């Protein structure tokens, strides 16, 4: 198949969260199966040109095996929204080459524009909302306007919708999407990347964390929805005299890290909380290698990629029942709790104090990680795309 993937954010713009990693893994996986894949995305910042390949008439272009990436010139940007006029000329010239298109995410201009042009050319496409179907975080009015002007048409014209968890599938159906149109495909993890981790204590030594202290790891963007403040409060209650908490991730809301520091100070644990900022590549894997427990008390995650990476690294995870991965995780590779400080604290204390439970969950990580492999996700996509073809 000749597949066009359309995404607002993509590698190397890792600060934009999971899509930059996930879409690349899926594109590479499909390319490895012999499909020809083109990723259409935006140039999201200066200073990364060396990783974008060579100049092209639409902006920048790179090629790796069966995967081509086209980074459209960005003429205007507001938060996550970009205006990319070259989209029209790219689609006019190239769209007819593809058998199927796959739009990732909502609330941008690239996806709806490419979907509209695909409908005009008779190119079938699927939409993967990535947890954005129900507006969250901010700009609720503007997102409602977006649905009214662009979103409903884009979704109605899709041959299928992809949910990344049972939680998201139920949300889409409840939102009016016909159940038969919704396909379930979990987010993938590149297992090979997490099978060989940096030497133990690399992260602890770098951040002055004693080797014999329990280490709880939070790994995500620092925005209110992710619940780092709630985790700090629960950590202080569960482990009042021992253990350290590492808060790892880029600041996604201005001033939020200072708020978290103030919470740690108020809880009396500021000396036992490490704020590392964003860590990628080997530094992120070093944090996972040294963690005893991963924790994400988020109020909503359509899946929770960071939890999946923790599991792939053999780290038991503690998540709320608002995280899509919870139905796969519970009792196998971690614990699932309500998003309440007391419940989070009790579960965190249990995971740290109960060595037998922690080791049983750690042993269960391998089986779950295999279910989340890129290979399985690619096989699911091949079946979904096949249903769209005439």
C-alpha cells in the first residue's frame, strides 16, 4: 500500500509529546512490512533543520527506507496550531499517489485540510483523534467552534476512526460515532529501545539520589491535567520519611513547575523531589532503569504512552482509572486507583513496601509489553486500511 500519514507534530520535535514518537514508530513499522509511507507534518521550530533533511518545494524533506517525511513550511503559529500554505500544492501534486490516508489528532489545520482534499480526490482516510475528541485542558469554546466548522465534516467523511484504548472507544461511541466505524488499536512501544537500558544508578548518581532509597518516577509534560501536584501530595503522605520523587518532563504550562515546587515545599518534601526538566533518549531510559515505581495520576489520558514505556522497561506502573491503559495494566503490571490523594498514597505505599507484589508486577511487564509491540500495531493498521480500500 501507499500510505499518507498526516500529523501536526513529528520527530524530531519531541517536546510536543507522544505523537512525535508514536507516528514515527508506526510509519517505520509499516515501511518494514514493505508499504511505502509518506509522513506529512509541520516544521515546528528553528534549530532543527539538520534533522529535517533537505530543502524541497514544500519546505523540507527526508527519507529513511520506505518512509518519506515532508515538513511543510510554517508561515504562522499559535500554540499547537500552524498555518502551512504549501499543504495545498503538496496535495494537488501528490495526493493521487496514495491508496489511503491516516489523520492523527484534531484541532489543527493540516489534518482537516488534507482530509477535505482527500474527499475531493476520492482517497479514503481514517482519523485517529488521540484523545482529543472530547475537548480537554483549555480553549473549550474555540475547540467547539472547530468541531462545528471543520471537525464534523472531517469525521463524517472518514472511512474509520481509531481508538487507542477501550476508554477512548467508549468515548467515541458515546459521542455519536457508530460503533462499527470505530477500530481499537493500542499505542505501540518500540520494545527493542527499552530492552537495553543504561547501567543501573546512572540517573541516581546524576541527580544525587541515594542508591538505597526508593525512587518514584513521574514522566510526562508538566501540565495540570497530568497530576504531578497530586502525586507530590500523595508521595508526602505515603513516604513521609524516605524515598525520592523524580518529576521528569518539559513544562507545558507557563509557571507550572514553580507551582509544583511550592507544593513540594508546603508538603515538607522539597528536599526529596527532583525536577529534571525534559529528558529524552538515553537520559530518559536511565531514569526508567533506576525507578522502582512509575506514577501518573492524570485526570485523562486516551492511552498513556509514558506508562507503556515504563512497562516496557520493567517498571510497575501506578495510574488512575482515567488513563486508557488501565484496562490492560491492572493486576498484571501495575495498580489502578481512583484519582484521589488517599487512594494514590495507599497504593504508592503498598508498591514501595510490598517487595513481593512489586516483583510480581515487574514480572508481568514483559507479557503486557509484547501486546503493545509495534508489530502488533502494524498488523492492526494493515487490517484497518484494508477495510477502507475499494
